[in-house]
C-alpha cells in the first residue's frame, strides 16, 4: 500500500494543533499527556458563521461540552440579560454553561468551537484521578514487574486494557468506578512466554484474564480424542476466562500464548464481586416484559435444537457457543433480554454482550422458572 506523506503530515499537524488547544481549556489541560493524545483524536473543531447558534448544531443526541476557540459569542439569558463571550477571556477557558437560564447563544462574529462528548470527558477525568490515587499506586507497584521500565502511573494510564474505548464501551463501562479501583488493587500481573498454556479446556474456572500485551490462541476440541480447532486469536486489550466463572461450568476452551506477553488476572472471588455482579442485572418476568414492550429484544442463548423446539415469541437465537461470532448481527441501539432454561447460559451470554458494550439484562431463573 502506498502512503501519501502529505496526508500523514496534515493529520499529524492537526493533532498537534488540537493538543495545543486542549492545553488552553479547563479541565482538559489537567488530563495526562496520554489521555490528551487520545482526546485529540476524539473531539471536533468546527467553524460557525456569524448569526448561527453553535449549540443547536449538535447533531448527536449526546450531551457535549462546547468551548470557544476563536471569535465572539453573545449569550442571552432568561431574565433578558446578555453576555459577550470572547475567545481567550478567562471565562472562555471553561465550557459554555448550557443550563436552563441560557435562552440563546449567537455567533457575534464568525467563530471556531471545540466539541467534546461529556461522557467521554467524564470517563477520562475519573480515570486520570483514579490512577493517581495513593492506594492504587502501591498495589500496582507491588504487582508490577521489577524489570519494567515504566512507572506504575504510566502503566495504568497507557495500557490498552484501559484505553478510552474499553472504558467507554468495554467490560469496565458498566462497572462502578469504586469497583475498578478495587479491581486494580487485587489484580495480579504475570509474565508469560510463547506456548504457555494459561487455561486448559475442561478444568475448573479460577481466574479471569486481561491481555496487556501479546497474542493468545483459543482452541477447542469437541470430544475427548478430537483434534483441537482454533476458534479465536485474542490481542492486547481483550479479555478471556469469563465463561466458566460466570456459569460455574468447566473451561470450554484451551487458551495458550502465541507470543510472549503480559496478562493481568483476577481471582474468581474478586471477579464475581467486582465484575460479574455489577455487570449482570437479573430481572423478573414482569420487568422483562416491560422492557420488551419498550423495544428490547428477547435473546435465546440455548442451542438451535432447543430454540426450534420452543421459544418465546419474537426471540432471536444466539447460542452461547456462537455468540461472539454473531455480535455483528445485533443492533447496538437496542436493549436485550437474554434467557435460557435456567439462567446459567444466559448469564454467561449476557456477560459477553455487556463486555462488548451492549445494553443487556438476564431473565431471573430462566424460562423454566417463569413458565415461559
Ligand atoms: N469463540 C471464542 N472466541 C473468543 N474467546 C473464546 C471463544 N470460546 C472460548 N473463548 C474463551 O476461552 C475461555 C476458556 O475458559 P472459559 O470457558 O472460562 O472462558 C472462555 C472464553 O473466555
């Protein structure tokens, strides 16, 4: 593939320009350098013509923080008063306050603004504050490899396990911040070598793993003498080992290192308390039906043969053993209510969905207990 050096140059220049801008606004200037670099690629700089209200140009439904970069904005308030906001004024270091007292906001000159998703900013601020807490530093330091050249703070901020996208829609997005902090204190970091078996198919579940660096191979043998088949290759930032812990079944696959790498692991007890419980919301049949009436989708996590025999009207079939391959068939905008016979397979399925950013609940007790 040929590269266009001019294009690369321009985008690098743009990122540098946005980075410089971030340093002029609050609380963005207080973010760590790594977070600012991530944010530079996730915020939007826009030109707005004189006479237009830049706040009305928010096409997404997400709440945003809007900063004034260049020009003048006239703010009109409910009591009839007006205020001129000028770029570079001290108050313009902060986002425009869009509360109920603001009636209108008009570009008095051509202006330039910076937009940032509020949730994204909140996640970044929370995470940065969390990663400078004393307790966290001590524990990470203890678990850290002595030979590692990175400091614990750098590690916590830079590891792909806690990239913004993972914090926004991955496993940690549904977990209370306090639990993430506790998880950090209990997580152990292990160095692994190519070929090392981390999980053996058929063994009991003991740990949940996050890949900090390296690649792992997931293989499965269907039958005692069957040749194991490769089912997945997982990378830095991915997780594995959740299914046996969520469903109390045996390990359903063997996981081995393809390359040398580093893993973070959490024991079953801590995993259940800190991740499984907060991520899995079990609801009664009545609550499930209200959700369905509101547009949620029934998901049947049993085998196709069970589904074909009988299933809840309107349910789609996502067998637990195929769920990862079928994620793309699901609609991210919809909520999902997962069920199986007893609640066990559906819990494992729901955990995988939640881990991948879906809005999901589990039918408590499964179809059997609910007479469905
Ligand atoms: N198809 C797959 N894709 C990705 N990971 C898998 C797949 N099948 C099994 N795994 C992982 O391999 C792990 C083996 O142990 P568990 O059953 O606890 O949890 C399993 C999953 O985390």
